């Protein structure tokens, strides 16, 4: 029943910014984690940023720390990923996903997520 839908992708030059939005069909509860993953062609899906419903214990991949910011707007049921100082290596399909917070393991283990959006493409040119 839970539906996720990403938007905000596009093409941008290196050094530019984009803000991705993940619209959730229901209120993001405190016992759920919402995360952004990305997957480039011929690459494995990797975690980018994750935020629990409480907005505590936010996690970022080392490759995006200091450049990307994840945030939650609970009244709007939206999760955002602000991406600054974009690099060509950030080019990928970006997915929003959600899972219960009590699952064991890393927030970046994509196998643990049970709800997924269809993705939004981000392309960064040099």
C-alpha cells in the first residue's frame, strides 16, 4: 500500500545543484527509515543517505558527505535530498526506499528495504 515517487532529477553541469524529492503515500512514522540509493550503469546499487522518521541518526555515504543533505518534511510526507557540488561520478538513477527501523544491519543494505520508488535520473556533465 505504501507508494514512493521520486522527482527532481535532471541534467546539470559539474559543480551545480539539484534537489530530489520523495513523495510518500503515508506519513513517515518514527519506526521507519527512508533512504536514497543510486545505481549507475554496470554498477551495484549503493546507499547515499538515510534518515529515520525521528530525523535522528542520519547517515551519509562517505562519497557524498559535505555535499548532500537529506531531510524530512513530515507534514508534507516528503523526503528531500539536496545535492550540491555535483560531480560526474554522481551520475546515476536515484531511488527512494523505506524499511522498518528495527531491522538489523546497515541503513545502506538495499536488500532490507521493502518499499521502493521507480527512480529519477541524475546526469552530471563535466
